[in-house]
């Protein structure tokens, strides 16, 4: 059983923002890196499959050297090895093309992505990747029922409003994993230390192909009216909230 | 500018997002609506809305959505009608086939789009990045067509009866590699119905720890509010899913929605932004929840909760 998990190091913006000189992105100084929440659930799912069926969990990311931190987080959880593809864009088609080349060579039984990346909320990379690999796929998966040796798996897709669509899918397949499917494990200190030592296999993306889009301008949106901010001490804030609530609930 | 809207339906009902797509589409040009279903004829009337010039039906074997079948149908529709813009909802179903069709056909593509503008013959789409704190304008140079997945609840649902012509398109799709088996209802719990509450006190990941849930349960009871939550608290098993507000939870519309430690992710806002009065407490003054709130406070939620406790 070999599972490939696609990992993204996401960037989180605090309460201050400056843009790069060309105005096309946020100045990296204002962004804090983190492992994409969805990808920790995907990694956990792969680890549980390995525990049950044996085999290997391989991580792949596209990004700069700094994004290796996300890979090491997942290595510390217990993944076997990691590949980083140097230098690609954020647009989901460019990323999917770079991933496809590497993932295809792995001949995995399952490829897991997160439903979405928290900094871009595209929910597109996994499905585009499946197309490029010519694999079946299911999006927003909350349960995976996979049998060793079987050519199909049964998966639950979470629809809007809490409904579930149960699907029988041929494998190998690409699944995009939803939060809540499992409980991602914490890595202990020793595992984190060990993961620091693991050598990451670095590749170059072949490139080519049109991007999904091009950013022409990034900006802070005009909030319009926005919320009226209540100033003061916690006691003053509480008093104001209580009076608004009282007034609105008549 | 020719527009193709792909209707979305579940269990024989057109979903609301379809009428929102029609609103967005008719601002751009003549709209063709595609109905891909086992019995598309039964859904035609529901999408014959003012601004729709043509309805194209595609008959498929599966009773519900299957991504391979939808992809084949949408690719055939695009090849046949050559729309400049194809509009899908940013929904779970679209996530399963939209990006695949677009990358295959070489279309420009963007998801969670909440604004569209035309500049001459070029489409410019607006979407957000970094926790909805910044917006970006996207362009699609060189692409013959563009596929956009539109954020639900941004455009108002189109109304008014139209006089669209109806045509059928024959699509030969290979057997689907992911086959629909059944739609399973969310397990109904005997817990409260948050959609009926007039006052919701809602807590998010900002409360930090499972142990803190209880104090908010007590605060809600004191204030006469019903407790609801954002998704991470349900994922972590701290609260039952019947309490979850948002796209995959419940859509609520109380008179007052008081949010503690909720950032305001799109999928959360989709379920509560129509509330009467929204009040949000968050340590991050740039949190997206303040975009929809009428009142906000940049404060530690525990400090405010403690003070509220004293007032009730
Ligand atoms: C297909 C799909 C469906 C989804 N459906 C839903 C859904 O139905 N409902 C839903 O909620 N989400 C849903 N999500 C998840 C959604 O994308 C977000 O991950 C989620 O809403 C985040 O919840 P949160 O705001 O509680 O957590 P976070 O985004 O982590 O926000 C926590 C907030 O608390 C603040 N905070 C921290 N400490 C304090 C403090 N001491 N005092 C005050 N503030 C503090 C922080 O500044 C932050 O803004 C869905 C996602 C997908 C992909
Ligand atoms: N740069 C990347 N490297 C590896 N995987 C990625 C990358 N970007 C996105 N993904 C995968 O695609 C999923 C969805 O991301 P997105 O389409 O950007 O919302 C993520 O959860 C990852 O599994």
C-alpha cells in the first residue's frame, strides 16, 4: 500500500499588511508559515492506512526551501519520506502540473490532498491533479473504506447541509480529505528532532502549460460600512453588548 | 459575452446557488443554462428564469451527481456552445469536476470568486486570499474561455419567469469511475434545533480548549441564548454536529448572533451572515467576521465573557 500525500505550507496574515513593490502579493515579512490544516488530516489518514495495510507514506510539496518545515511536521507524524519540488506558482494548475510529474512516477495506490488550502481556498489542486494523472477522484471525503487488493474503495463525500454522498470509486484514485475525518496525531519531541535530520529529495518542476489565472493586483478590500468597533475595557464592552442584545431581542 | 451556467440539483430539486449563478451570468450576457440529469425535463421549468435565453438538457444514466459524467457533459457543452464564461457554484460537487474540465480544456480558472467585471472582451475576477483579509484581481490572458466557481450567497437569486428555448445535447460518457451509491442523511440528534433560536451565542476555535465549552454553555443559558459553534469544535468532537453553523452545518438567521473567537471563514459566513444583528469578539481586528458584523470588539473573549457573566 503506497499513499502519496500532497502537502502545502500555507501563509497566514496577521493584523498588519504591506504589499510587495509590484503590488501582486503580500510582503513575505507579514506572513507566518504553517502546515495547511487539511493536509494534517490527509497525512493522518495515510498513516492509518499504513498501520492497517503496511506500505509507505510519501509526502510531496511544491514550494521554496522554507516550505520544508511543513514536510518535516508530517515526517514527524510518521511519514516515510518527502519530496520537494522547487519553484512553482500558487495557481492550482501550475502546482498540479508540477505535482503530477512526481506523483505519477510514484505509482501510488492512493493520492491524498486536502480539500483546500487555508490561505488560498481554491479547492482545485487535487481535482486538477487527478485529471492530469487520468485518475478517478472524489472531493471532500470524510470516510475512506479501502480494502487491500480490492480495485475499488467506498468513500463518503460531505455535501452541503451535512448530507453525505456515498460513492464507490475505482482505485488508484485521488481523494481530497476533509477536516474531522480523523484525529491527527501529535508528534513527540523525539520524532520532531529526528524529522529535522531526514534528507528531503529536491526536484525541479518541468514547467510549461498555461496558469489557471494571473494576479494583476492585490489590495485591502474596502470594508464599506464595516462593523462598528466597541472600544473600552472588557466591562464596558460587555455592558454595551448586553444593551445591544436587549434592544434587538424585543 | 456568451455565458454557460451549469445548474446544480439534489434529489430532484434545483439548488439555490443555480439562481445566483443566473444573476451573475445575465449581467455578462445571454445565458445558457445546462441541466444535466437523469430526467432533465422535470427541472427545466425551475431554471426558465428571466435572462436565460436557452436551456440545454443533457440526459445521463446516474440518478445523482457523478463527477466523471458531469465532466464529460460540461466538456461537450463547452465544445458545442463555446461560451466565453462558464459559471459553476463553488460547491462540493463543482470541486469534484470543475478544475478537471478546465485544466483539460485549457480554460482560465478561478474558484471562490465573489466579483466579476468585464473590460472590453476580457474577464476580470475578484477573489480573496489569506483568510479573506486581502482581495486580488485575476486575469486570464490567452485563454479562449474562462471557468469561474462563484461563492454562494454573494449574488441574489434570479427571479422572474423567462422564455428560454429548450434544446437537448446528446453526450456519450464513458462509465463513471466514481459511482453514486446513496445519499445519507445527517444523523438526527435529539439535541436542540439551532435554526429555531432567536439568539445564538456562537463559539469558535478561539476558545482554545474543550474545558472552556462548559463556561460558554453556562453563559449562553444565563443570557437566554442557544449555544452554537464553528466547525473545528465539531471536528474535534467537543460538540455535536447539530450545533454547527455554516455550509456543511446549519444555516441560521437569529435576531442576534454573538460570536466569540470565530475568524469568519467563507464556509462559516455562508451559514450566518443573514442574521439580524451580528456581534463579534476577536483579538484580531482584521478577522473577516468583522466584514459581516454590525458590532465588533477587539478583545480577549475570556475577559468579555467573564464581564457578561456578571451582568446576567
Ligand atoms: C467544504 C467545507 C465546508 C466547511 N463547512 C464549515 C461549516 O459549516 N462551518 C464552519 O464553521 N466552518 C466550515 N468549514 C471550515 C472553515 O473553512 C474554517 O476552517 C472554520 O470555519 C474556522 O473556524 P474558526 O473561525 O472557529 O477557527 P479559526 O479560523 O482558527 O479562528 C479562530 C479565531 O479566534 C480568534 N481568537 C483566538 N484566541 C482568541 C481569544 N482569546 N479571544 C478572542 N479571539 C480569539 C483568532 O483571532 C481567530 O480569528 C468548512 C470548510 C470546507 C472546506
Ligand atoms: N504547493 C503545493 N504543494 C503541494 N500540494 C499542494 C500545493 N498547493 C495545494 N496543494 C494540495 O492541494 C490541496 C488544495 O489546495 P488548493 O487547491 O490551493 O485549495 C492542498 O490541501 C494540498 O493537498
